[in-house]
């Protein structure tokens, strides 16, 4: 071709000396050379380099889009997988398609070509959302003893308290957005779970959810 394209991944890892040497090339770039600098930490790149770049910011991929692509891959590979399981993988990938595909591949290698929601949460060590629904119902009924028994069961499964509280806070947040038709679009879960969130949210007073979120954050 007419050009040489150089992709420098994790460019923020370059030393100061390397950046200064690279700057000389960027000040008078050869006509045939194109440089693509990739990083997740743009603030670590020196301003003199940034000022000579066209900057393109990429956003995380939405959970729904990752689920759609994983569903396509599963059908192509003749893998049967529950929709809720795809949602868990997509959430765990945190907006990165490459990570989602790696997780999917890992689970197929462990569980075969028929994959359930339970297979996925076991392999990824994710706490079953059923616990959060159950505990919220217990909170609303002020059933302290039963709440402590459920929490003990969660700890016995090897989950740390901090991990649990983080998931619980996310559950309260999802209940809060489920209360309003305008914000329910922010809920990144499958259809069945979405209806469960709406049903439980209808039983939760907004003041309860706000206080629960405050306590979780504290």
C-alpha cells in the first residue's frame, strides 16, 4: 500500500525519554507514515504529543448491544444459552466486547454447548440476583432474623461483604430507576428481570430506596 500504519497500544506506558524521541517524529512526520496511539489513560500522555493528534474518544458498549452480539455468536456456534446468562456475561465485561467474547468462550469450554444462567454465575462467581430480590422483600417486612440468615448463607458461599454491598447498592439503584417510565430505559437487564424490578419497585417507597442507597454507600 501507499502507507505504513503503526499502532502503539497502551501508549501511556512509554517513558518520558520515549515520548520525547517520538515527538521529534511527530513534529516532522514522513508522508507515508500514520500513527495510531491507543490508550485508556489519555491524561498520562504529555500535552505536546496530544496537541499533534486527532483525538477519538470511544465509549463502553451497552449491555444490550453486547447481549445481541453474543446471541448471534451463540447461534453461529450452535450453543444454547439462556438469555439471562448472556446478560450476566455482558455486565461482567463492563463495556468491552473482547472481554465478553473471552468470558463466553471460557464458559463454553467449562459447561459445553447447553449453558444455563446457573452455569454462568457459578463459573464467574457472581452473586445470584435472587438474593437481592429476596433481601429487599425482607427489608420491607423488617424481618431482621431472616435477613441475617440469608446474609450468612451468602458469606458461606465465599462472597465478601464489600462485594455483596456493592451488588446490593446496584440493586437499589435499579429499583429506583424502575419506578419512573422516563428512567426505566437505564435498566440494562433482560425482559423477565425488568418486569420483576418494576414489580418490586412498586412496593418500595422512594424515601426507603434513597436511605438504603445512602447506607450502602456509607
